[in-house]
């Protein structure tokens, strides 16, 4: 069954179709949330909340062809809510202390720290662009900002990440 | 095209978003420019690491599978509409109860008119009626107290509380009548039938023997009313205690007298508890 057909079925309350959509998007959304929040348990919560909102709100979606953008927007909004609620928490503390057993592997710590050094908007744009492979236009729709802003966020972020991750990196030219 | 222009294209090139013609120009420049090539490789390295982020994260497949299962369960719960409505229904119910309770407490009359059989309303109405009755009784007692002015009076050798209920008789007549009544009671306890007979009207004198008291205790006068006059009758009540051990030791005698030829005579004596 094509995705659009599945989504139409979900709209009618078909739980099997919903399970297929969950199967298709779940891991991708989980890692996106994890890349933004750097908290494995919170990422699981955010991911679950996102799907519940999709299930209850899909009836109101008119254009299902933009489902990918819509679900990512919900996820990103949930991540931003997480930041608001976690005002007093040091985001990524578990990464630094290595207390998050499900977090980045020791080999990925440098990547985690580099991503964490970006502000949350730039971090979100980076994850959506390079992990999920969304277009600038799609990210602009997800983040609710002009495409120029997304491009500029990505340029600056890439520069920062290069500085942090490519120190001592030898090109094999 | 300058290096800057090609560097701006690096991200789009890696993401596969430039046209074939631009791609050819871009690749040619990279082959001839080491610094641009370095930036391309570094950017490619960063983007590749993020793209493969899953490889750098420790999370078991079973955790992800569990999460998917949990979503399914929660979605089923969401479908159950009554469950969703329950908090709202509970809130409405609590609000109604609260409003009703406040109305009953604040406006019992209103509550009595809309829900007279409601147990709480019923008991409140009863309590209010009881309260009204008590209020009325208190008012009556207060009125009586205003009328009843008590004073200690010495009548012959007796000091007695006089209850002033009327002022229709002159003080001289009042004293005469009260003294007569006290002597009358003493005669009753003495068993002096003759004295009693002389103090009564001719008609009532026939009952003189019946008026004698068998009790032998000492009589203590506790209260006497001042004398009221109704028509030809003079009324006076005397309260006494004969100090006997009987239950009716403390009682009241109600006297009615008439004035015949300037002399007061007892025309009737009745007992009161």
C-alpha cells in the first residue's frame, strides 16, 4: 500500500495502517529527537507524543502529501517544548558525564559535543538536513522561518562543526 | 567564478542539489584548488558523520520496538472517547455539586423551592423553622421580662418576692389582700377551719374543711403576685414550699377574692403546680 493510501486509512481510524506508519517513521524521528535533545529517554517520549498527536490530529490534515513536513514539525515543536520545560537542566549533561547508557557511544562523543555546541535552532536545522536529508524548503516549513535563514544557519553550523570535528583531520588527497 | 562562489556551492554539491552543468564546473575547480577541496572534504566528513548518526548512538533495537508497541497501545486508549471525556464530565459534575451546595448554603429559600425533598435542603428548612420558633420564644420571654418587674416586699413578718403583673389595685388594698392570703395559707397549715371559714365568702365557706392541709412542714413563702383586678374579682397567686419531703412540696395557690362591705373575702382557692 502506498503511503498516501495508508495515511487515508489512518485518517479513518485504521490502527493497522497507523502501525505501518509508525514502523516507517519511528526510528528516523527518534534519532532526530535524540540529535536535538541529546537525551535518549526524552527522545523516546517526544517520539511517542508525536505519533499520538499524529493519530489524533490527522483527521484535520487536508494535504497528506506533505505528511513528512507535518510530522517533523510536530516533532520539532515537541523538542522545543522539551527545552522550555528543561530550562533548569543542563542539556546534554548525560553526554558529558557519560551517564546516559543509551546515548552516544564513546566513538561518537566528539560528534555529540560538536552538535551540542550549536544553538537549538541551528542544531535542529543540521539534524533535519544532514540526518534526515530534508530540503531547505522543507526545513523552512518545519522551523517556520525563511529559507535564507535556514541556509545561513546551516552555513554557520557547518563551519563550526568543521572546526570542532576536523581538528587534526588529515585529508587523503 | 571565484573560490567563494564555489565554497557556497559545497553543501548543495554534497547534498546532490546542483545542476549537472554546475557540477561539472564545481568538480573542475575542486581539482585545481586545494583549499576549496579541503573545505569540501571536511564538510563531506561532517555531513557523513551526521548522516550516519545512528551508528554512533547506543540504543537497543528492542527499546525502539517497545516504543513502537507503546505508541500502538496509547493510540488505542486515545480512541476510547468516553475516557477522553471523563475528566471533562467529572469536572462538570463537581462544578454542579459545588454550585448546588453553595446555593443551598447561601439561599436556603431558593433551594427549598427548587429541591424541597433533597435531604440536605429538608434538614436545613427544618432547622430554619426550629430556629424561627426559638427566636419567637426568646422574643416572648423578653417581652414578659419587661412586664415582670420583680421586687422584694415585706408583708407582715414575711419577706417575699413580689411579681408585678398589674397595677390596677392601690398599694393599700394590695397589701391588705396579700397579708390576708399569707394568713389564709398559715391557717390552712394550722388546720384552723374557723379562721378559714371567716375569711371566705358565705358560698365558699362551705369548702373550708376541704382547704385544710394535712402536711405538718413549715411554710416558706417564695413568691407572690401583686394583685390584679378583673371585674369584681381580685386575683393573687402565692408560691410556697411547705418543706415536707413530698413531691408536691413546692406549689402555687391561686386566690380569688371579692370585696364585701369594705372587707376582702376569699371566693375561690385553686392549686397550681
